[in-house]
């Protein structure tokens, strides 16, 4: 399926549980350079039942997870089918889906994304490219982050690509190699605490802004061992459950103080990474860019040119890039970088299922 133009549906569900991002994109290769256009895009919010299941995936046993995987694959297929129908999409080369991470413990050789079963292709009657992380972990890598190949091919004009999602991750060029890694938790923690007071998220960071930074907690957060590790490195919900929530909860603070302190922590950790370059241009995407207070604090610590693109790119960059990962897999070209994940080699990751 080697050609210069592809039309694909990219699908992404992240740890912040904002919903399922679906994009219909065109990719064109012109003189060795990839260009993209997002034609249609939508975020489908989870109902309370699915949100509760996904939030607690690490607590299920293998048998339960397999049934959830089956149900989620059917659910995801229905979302995609509705998206295709609603937008009257006629030409689709492939559905390229990340699924949703259930388990991510790469150091023990485990990563598991639900919603990647072969039945997806049959349900949609389309070619499906999915399950992008497993092969990398089998090759000794972290299985994450996977988006940096897209940063390299689609957004190379920026010194850093920063994603503020469930976790913050960055990618950049170092010694002519793309490197990338998770920096710290973001919305997976902030949204957890705003939900305790009845809000899905802290709109614009307004609640955090009214709080007080608790320096003792901030110091303990900043001295967690993960922040001393070198890349490649990645984070998962299991790490947050073990290292972040118990630490914060032990202080018994008001939510506004937790949010303000954690935003200070996020800003310090991200700035520490992007300040390794001078006068850098930073492309910031992901739901966290709508937290004005967080962005302001980050600017205070970093003094860099932080660029927030159109809302479409902010919200759908990851789904867009998983579409590109699928295209690269169809071309049997590298879509997973050894320099990013720490795997034994560059490789073309993912599985292709035919209807």
C-alpha cells in the first residue's frame, strides 16, 4: 500500500479520560516531507460507567480485563462507525487506533492497551492498524512515548513539542537524534482532585489560583526518584497511585492548595527540561494548555516562547499522529524510535488487521 497520499481515521484515548479523540486526516508525502490536513475531528466523552471502569483498570484481574477489552473494542468500533457516518466519509485507507492503556509496566515487560482486538476490523469492515506499544516493550523499550516520530516528521520547526495531557511529555532533537520522555503527571492528578469537589476539571486553573503553595509537599514531590532518572522513561497510572496520591493525601489539604502546589510542581519539572536549551520555541498541546494558570506558571519558570496552536491541533495532535503511525506501518517504515523508547532498534510497530 505504498503511495504518496493517505486518508485515515486516527483514534486516541488518553489517561486523563477526557474522551475518545477521533480525526479524519489526509497525509501527503512531497519530496520526502510529510504534510497533513485534519478534515474532521471530534472528542466523544465517556459516560460515567465507562469512565469508572477505565479509571480503575489496574485493579481488575486478567479474566476481567479480557472481557473489558472485548466490550471496549465493540464500544470503540461503534464510536468510529458513527463518526464515519456522521461526516459522510467515503475514502478510508485505514483506521489507526491507539486504544486505551490498561496496564503499563515496561520495566517488567508489560504493556496492555484495550480496544485493539482483531474484531475491530470486522466490525468496521475496514483495515485497522493498532496495538502500537507491545512490540517496542518486547524489544526492551518503554513502549512510550510514541508521538515523537510525528513531532519529528510533522512539527520539526519547533525546538520542543510539549504535550500537557494526563502526563506531560516532551520531545526534541539532541545530537541529530529525536529524544522524548514523560516528565511528570498533569491532568491525571489535577482532575482527580477537582472531581472530589464536584468538577470534571479546574476551568482555566481558577481554583488553583486561589490556593496556597505548600512548600513541604512541593519539596517532597520534587525529590521523587523518577525526576533524577535519565531518559528514556515513562509514567503510568500505577506509578501515580503508588507515589503521588498517598503523598498528597497524607497532608490532608484543601483542594485549592493541592492544585496550586501541584501546578507549581508541574511547572518546575517541565521548565527544568526545556531550560536545557536557550531561547527555545515550545509547541504546547493537550488539554492542559487550557489551564491558563498552569501555562502562566510555566512561562514564569521557563522564559521560553511557548506557542499554543489552533484548538484543533491542541486537542487532536495525538490522534493525528497515531494516524501517521498507522500510515508508516502500512509502508513498513520506522514509526518507533530507539532513541526515544530505549528499545534495541528502530522498528515499524503495530498490528494490521484486515476485515
